[in-house]
C-alpha cells in the first residue's frame, strides 16, 4: 500500500515528548435510535433542535453547550462525531468516572437516546495471561497497544448492544392527565409559542426534553439562518430571507393539495473511506495517530455535508422573485409552479427548504415537493464539480479532495494534481464530454413525498429506505462490472403505505419481464431521465409545451396498459389515428421510465438552480471558513500526560 509522505505534526500544549503512557482504557460510546429520536415530531423545529442536541452531546470542544466539562485534561479524544464518541483514558477509574457523568448528562438532556458503552483496556499483559483472554474479575481483557484496542472496540460495542439491560427499557407508569403533544409522555412544560387545539388561550403542553430541544432548535435556527443565508442574492428584489420552522411554510398553497418532500443524502462507502484513510495517514510509530487522522477526515466530511446544506439553501434563494406589493414566488418550467412563498408583510420571506444536519455526516432536507428532484440534481452536480476548477481552498470540496489525494500518493499544490492517478479518485464526465478526477465521494439520495402535516418520522423512514435501496443498486452494479464508474444513486417514492410495502412494490415492478420502473437510477441515469422525460425543451418530453397535451390520455389510457404489461403498440397506433399525428413520447422511452415520469410530472418544477448559482463556483463554508463545524486541531499524543 502506498503511503503518503509524512506531514509535520505540530506539538500541542502540554504534550509529553516521550509519547503516551504504556497503558490505559479506551472508552467507546455509540448513541442508539438517533434518527427515530430526531424525527419523532411533526415540526421542523423539533427535528432541528433534536439534531442539534445530538451534536452537542458528542461535542468535546464546547464548554457551554457541549460536554467539554466532562472530559478530564488527561484524556485524548479520538472521535466525537456521527453520534459516537471514542476517547483514551489513563486508567480504569478515570474511564468509569467519565462514563458515569456522561450517561447521567445524556439521561437528563435526552432521555430517549440510549448510550451503548464499551471499555477496552490496553497496555502490557501479565505473563500468565494471553491476549484477548478475559480477566477473572470480569473486566475486559487488555489489548496489547492503543491501536489494537481501537481495533477491538467495534466488536465490544456490538456485544454491548446485544446485552442491553432492563434499565434501558422505557417503563410506562400510571395514567396522566396532561400528555405531551409530541412524545405522548407526561407533559412537564408549556410551549407558549404554540397553541393547542386551535385555542389561543391554551398553549401546547410538552415534555421537558421536548421543550429543551425546541430551545436549542431556536438557537440553531437563528445561527443557521444567519450563516447559510448571509449575503444570499435573490433573482429579483432584496427581501430579508429566513428558513422555515413549520412544514406549513415550505411553499404551501392554501386551498390546494400541498405536499412536502423529505430528501436523505448519505455518503457512499463512508466506513471504507474512513478506514482506508486511517491506514494510509496513520503513523505506526505514533499510537492513536490513525484514529486522530480519521477524526480529521471526519471533520472534513462534516464540512462537506454542511457545505452542501448551505449551497442548497443559497441556490433556492437565488431563484426567489420578490416584487413590491406581490407575494414572493419561485417560478420555473413545469406545470407545478410557481411556488408561492410564505411572507408576513414587513417580515422575512421563508425559503422553502430546510436542511437538517444530524451528527455531522447525515443530511436530510425538508422542502416543497416540487423542488425535490431539482435539489437532488443540483446536489449531485455540486459534488461532481472539478476541484481544480473550483480552486478555492476554503471550499469544503477542495479541502476534502486535497486531503484524500495526498494520502493516495498525489501531490496537490494550488489546486493542481501532479503524478500518476493512483486509483483512489473517481472520473467525472461533464456535460460537454470533458473529464476530470475528484476524490469527493459519491452519495446515495432517497426522496419521499408526503402531505403537509404528516409525521416527519414517516417521511424520513421512507426516504432513508429509498436511499438504502439506491445504495444497494450501486453496489450491485459495481459487483456486476468492476470497471463501471463510481456514481451517485437516486430513488424516490410518492407512496405512503409503509416502508415494507413500498419496497415490495418496487421489487415487483423491477422484477417484471418488462420492468415497470427504472428506479433506482445512477447519477448519469437520473440526469438523463430529467432531461429526456421532464425537460420543457426535449422532443416528446411530458412537460414540453406546457405539459398538458397528452396528460389525460397518458393517465387514463397508456399508464394502465404499461402497468399491466400489455403491449402499448395498438394504443399508440389508435391515438395517432385519432389525432392525425404521430404520438410524441420521449426519445428511446421505456415503459418503466415513462411510468416513473408520469408519477412525478405534476410535482416537478425546474427553477433553474444551476443557472442561478453555478455548481462549480467556489462556496467558502462554515464559521471557520474551512468547512462547517469548528475545526479542532488533532495532535497525536497531545492529551496523554
């Protein structure tokens, strides 16, 4: 394996020049039920607040809102992202003390989250004991070195997960009078910002943890609205912009049927990327250096996710048309628009998109359903941009590309890559046929459409299932053809009858001799699908010339034939005879892709996001200008004293 040249590592304050002590305890914490916890309510504010709370419960750098006060000075934090925490302590007493304080803090602030904890001692073994042999006192056996302890830790966490005690099972008590409107548990507080049952004199009753999460959510909402929309330019007018905290403000048209979309974006092969980087960037002579390098890459990936969230918000904002005396709108091509935006006179305009970043590496976007497919396309185009063309080192794509390129043996200077390509990156073919290499990973995208007011947990479960199915499709394609390019994967559903039924229906449709769906799609296939079936200018597109020419015939006559697997040839000939003209359908259309297009043609709007904010333009991100979350320096051994 090619190892990149060693980089100079600065010495942290108080670093022991002799390195870490010969023994200690690695503590691993994994939070269970994060997604169910975050999306258990109906309000965007609840999801934002709970996602922020998860981030704070593993943030060891924030003394005010995080858990920095729980971490002793002689502890080395090796990971604190993704809803997980890994740290090395000098002895068992210190490790047990931290675990006790941390689990109590977690119980007080987020009782619905369950911590899974494992302790792995490391250091010299007694002569009469073999490596991995349990001790007589019931303590886990010591691993020889810190790196060996880190290798054992995942198995110990899996074992701990299988042996959860009864104390972690919710205990339902006696009946109560006041019920939390979100969790169904005892209502311990009142949210004065919300009324209950439509009565202005009755405020919403919620549990204490719900009220706490909403307070955090409001704080994070203000910070994100300020950071993500700072300097955002609209198409016309200059209104103040904000992000919505209510699903009703995601472009809902009162009096009509309104739907929102939950879009889940997940990095493909994240575990393999982190593991490979750990092996390549770690120094065998420095204990724990691989884990610290992995932590640094996790920070860059978190910056990429927050950068994507920010650019999606700014791209939608760039399409807003605001004129004095008129309601702001987002126009576009397609029968579903324009999107009318919520606007209180003399107040800010709600941009109909709200990203929720969970645990730093998980992005879910709530938006008006008419923008979902356009947002998914813009996200993949932004990730596929040429880092050399972007150029700005403050852009998270450039920073991540350079970090991965260097450990794969490519020397990167001023945005240029030198030397032979070692196979770690992927080749992207642009619209004009030009090729470039990027180390920015691909993503899986799942989209679920639901009515306004439906539980967010339902939409999230569906979009996460579609994302998982899209990622499985990508892996299957790679297994069938190892030379196939590494691409994004996209799938969606407009059904609401449960995850299992949606997946079974998708499997049946794909398994027919003439498939009744083209989903999931690769990134190239997704772009081709939108351009061929839903473009306003493509020959035979369903949305050409206003998109109303064949709608009635498509829905009432052609779609039933395609769904039943009947040959549509006679019906096409009959239609051509009746109208006197050949039936215009997309070039090289297939029954499955046509059915997919008919399903979403009334929900698709193309506002021109790429033209409003070009994906290859540099987008410096985050509070540090280097990628979202506060970047914390990682110095191997600096905390071992």
